């Protein structure tokens, strides 16, 4: 079916008249008096606009033929080609899904390749799609510095702030980054998306950073078509909300008028590059052909409104500029329009026949997890003796006797900062205060405040900085103060960090080690929010590495493993630290110092390496295997000693990694005794024990299985916490019961 905007373009251009007397302007002349847009540049940008429009039309043809799967288009937004034109192709770009014009113009600047074909490969989900490998239609390409975005609107804004931050910070640290030192990060989004809390938080973080004087070269582009699916944005809202804001320079233009868009985009891009501060470019656009192919716009917009939008078609606007300036005759405009249609449809016919992804393995190849060989090679990379001596101020931790869990993590962080000049540790209260529990104490003094710093109180910003830093060649180690506060920003790990490799076939990576203080059992402190044990939300993220150290001698090597996996393989790692064990010294009796351990010096790092997905067995009891992690390890070791006095010999298996689970080790240790008791301090529903037991069943374990878990409850304040958290008494009773019933 012919699209009204297609017919309208042909009719309207056909009715245009060349100026009389006609005079052909020089390519270097402005296409309109007073604009920086020359005739030659206007023709180039028009080509991108035409390409973008015909990609949208072809996507609908492909879908109608059963070969295409994506019809959210750029029609009405083709003016964003002006933004690409105002920037350099080395400026990192995180784009709205209506960025056909931007993408094609940037590809033209770089040259080579066939960007029209690339977009169509995404539309038909062909395995040959050069960015996502057939996994999704995204605008992205590594050589164009276009970082692909997910479909979750606004979720890319925190990362964009992070990229802008990283441009300045990498320069200050003297660290290599893919972006030139004077680069500008650009990030576009819709008007409805501008109201999303993710966008509001990110824009606030950018303005706050600028207010504090941080270099933050970020061009925010709001493509305001006045509507989000079917819901209008009130007239004037974007301007009222974002003009005149401290820390944010505001520019605006009619995005349907290419000369005006180029003028404003050029001023905005230049301003950001000069000042190294964020700016907000408000481009007024229209949305043509509905939200997507499946959207029946007439259900919520009147014919008069739809027709008025169509009259503002930016392609018509550029055609008018070219005809009125004498650069092209109407017939020449139409010839270009038709030629582009033919080119795009020919490509569409060709790509429709290309192979798709055909196996689950192929789909999941970017999720395969870090290669154990390169991780183990990566752990043994200590800093030189001199820089270690310097950073530790002569007090090398391997000679400091036995350390607590918190101290071991602190020393391992310092060793990481010494070994990797690109590593940064940051979060709420981590620098000056040294963390709520002192885990990062002293790091800022030793490694400098450019590498260990406090962030605004916004977990989304903490993770966004990590996302932007990681993709920029830095090695971020952000801290989330409490597990309960990860949840409000969790999509930055799930939707952004973990999907980037998937949607870019591993071409883009955002290495990070997110330290999270969590779990229950803090003595007499905190209630639910300081004793949260909800880990299901992390365990189900494909490809995520979830470390759960409990003992000091495991924590340091596990942190090194995570750092190496992030560095060498771009892994997204979460390092979940049990708060209640941070300062624990004893295991069985007060004063026995059974929960302290020495710190391994660099000579022993390779030997101490803890591969991802490897558990640890404590003891060699033959009567039952207690499978546990975190606080459960200390409780289970204490119970195991008591069980021995009752004639039961238990071995205790520490999972150490909650994702991926150490299934092979688990099965081996389960089979030795034939009896498994899972001790799970998290919830009964959605907790770790479900995964452990499912893994045993899936692997064909036929022995006896039991579990004790905390209740499906939030943790109350004070002593009442004991009522819902799993206890040593419960573990002991369950162990006795399990052996009794299966003897
Ligand atoms: C977080 C989130 N919520 C809901 C959606 C579904 N959705 C997709 S696009 C959209 C409207 C976006 O409008 P706007 O930001 O104005 O962009 P436009 O499509 O108008 O260019 C909605 C609600 C989504 N993708 N992400
Ligand atoms: Mg909109």
C-alpha cells in the first residue's frame, strides 16, 4: 500500500517551481541567506535524509512480505542528519531509535561500507548484520563510534553521561581511550523519554557535574515530535523544563528545517567542544507513519493533526531549500528520491534472502562468559615492586599478618589500583569517608582523588559512570552502598551492561566490577534495607558473573579474578560482599581468629587464582555435604563442628560463585556423601537454593536433598531479624534430620 507521505512528497515536489530568473548557486554558497549550510553540504545531508526515508518504506515492504521484523522508523526525524553533520565521526554517539539520518550521514563522513544495507540487515535479522549479528535491529557500528542502544527508552542516558565523564577523566589520568581528547559525546532521545526518571536523573547528573566544574562534553539532543506513542507531551514542556537550567546550555531549532537544524546543531556542538560542558539541543520534529508499522495512528490523532504533521515533512523542507536556492530543479529532486528508492529496494530484496541465526548457540555466543584461560593469565599482573611499595606506603599487606574480610578487599582494591592505571573506584561515600564500613578507607589518599572518588547519591549515575567508563577503555569498580539500593538502578546492569555485548556481537564491551555490600545478619543493625538478601534479580541476568566471597583468603583472589575477567574479556561482574563478615575475626570461639587470613603477595597470585564457577570444599566429612555461601559458610562451619560431637561428619562446600554456579564441583562434592543440605541465607522463593537443587537434579544426582533458607520476608529491625533469617539451630536440626531419614 502506498504511504501518504510518499505520495505527498512526489506531488508536492512536482508542484514546486524553480526561482525565476533561475541561477545555479556555487556549491560553497549558503543554501539560504544567513545559514552556515552550504549547497554542497545540503545535498549530502539530503542524501542521508532520502536514504533514511526509503529505509523506513522498505522496512514496511519487508514486513508485509514476512521478511522484516522491525518498523519503528525515523520518518519526520530525518533532520537529525544535521546533528551528525555538526559533529565528528569520532565523537561517541548513543542514539534514539529514530536516527536513520544521523547514522547515514556519519557513515558518509567515514566512507566505505554500505550503511543502507547494514540497516536492512538489522531489519531482516540477518546473521550478517555487522553490529548485532542478527540479534536486534539497532543503530550501531564500531567504526562509526555509534554504541548500540537497547529499546528501553532513556536507559542510555546514564551511560552517555559516563562516556562524557570518561573523555575528560581518561585525559587527566593519561589513559588511552577510543575517543579523541577533544571528543564530544552525543546522546539523543524523544520528548516523552525526557520525562523518564532515568533521563531526568542522568541530565541532572550531567548538570551537577558541570556545576561542580567537571569536564563533561555531552550534547543531549531531544527530538521532540510532541508525542510518545499516543500520549502528547504538553506544548512548551521540554523548553520550560530544560532551558535556562544551571549547568546546561540550551539550543533549539525546527528539526524539519535542515538549514535551521544545521545552524543550531553546529552552534551547540561547537559550544560543547569549546566549553567541555553539557548542552541540550531541542529539535522540534514530527512523527510520520505512526509510532511503528503496527500503530494505527488514526485511533488517537485526528485526520487534521496527521495532515498538519505531514505538511511539515522534513524531506519536503529540504527539497524546498534545494529548489528555492536553484541547487536542484524539482525533477532532479524527484529523480534522486526515486533512485534512492530503487537502490534501497534492491538491497532489501537481496538481504531478505540471507541466512538468519539458526541455533541457540549462535544466538548466545556473546554470552558465553569469560574464557578461563585468558582470565587465569590475567590474574597474575601485579604492579611493579616500586609502585606497590609506594601505593602501600611501605606496609605491604602480605607482611601484615592476618586480615579481616574488609581489610583483604581493601588491599586487593589497592593492588588493583596499583596494577591498572585505568582502574577507578567510586560510589557514594567511598572516598573521603572510606565507605560506610571502611572497606575503601585510605584508597583515595593512596591512589588519588581522580581515581577514587565520591559520586552523587544516585545509584543509576554510579552505574552509568561505570558503563561509560568501561566502554571508554577505563576499568570501573563502582560500589553500591547496600544491595537494597541496587534495585532502583538495576536496569543499568541488566538492560545496559549485560546486553551490550549481545547486541554488538561483542564488538563493544563494558567491563566492570560492581562491588555491592549485602546480605543479612548485621548484629542489631539496620532492618531490611541494610540486610537485604535479594539476589534473584542478579542471578537471572544472562552472562553476568556473580561473585560471593565469604572468607578473606577467597575475597582477594576472587576480586583479582573479576578484575582480570573484566579487563581481558569485558565481563560484567558483581562482587557481593557479606557486610556481617566484613569485620568478623572469629569462627568458633571468641578470640580464635578463625575468620582472619593472611594476604597473598604477588608471587602467589597465580597459585591462589579462583576460577569463575569454582567452589571450595572445607573438610572431608563423609556423612553429608552442606552446600552454602556467604554468611551461611561461617554458620555451617560452626554447625559442622557441633555435628562431629554428635557423631556426624559433614563437609562444607562454599559455592563462592552464584552465577555461574560451580555445578561440576557441586556435583562431585554431593556424590561423595550422597546427601546434600543446602544452607541458603536468601529467600525460600527465588533464592539460591532453588538453583542449587535444580542443578543437582538436572545433573542426575540421586542422593538425599534438603534445604534450610531464610523466610520469604523482609528483614525486620532488631532481634526480630532472627525470626526470619536461617539460624545455626535450623541448620543443625536439618543436618541431623537429613542423615537420619536417608540412612
Ligand atoms: C522504559 C520504557 N517504557 C516503555 C517503553 C515503550 N515505548 C517505546 S517508545 C515509547 C514512546 C517514546 O516516546 P518519545 O520518547 O517521545 O519518542 P518517539 O517515539 O516519539 O520518538 C514507549 C512508551 C519503552 N521502550 N521503554
Ligand atoms: Mg516523541
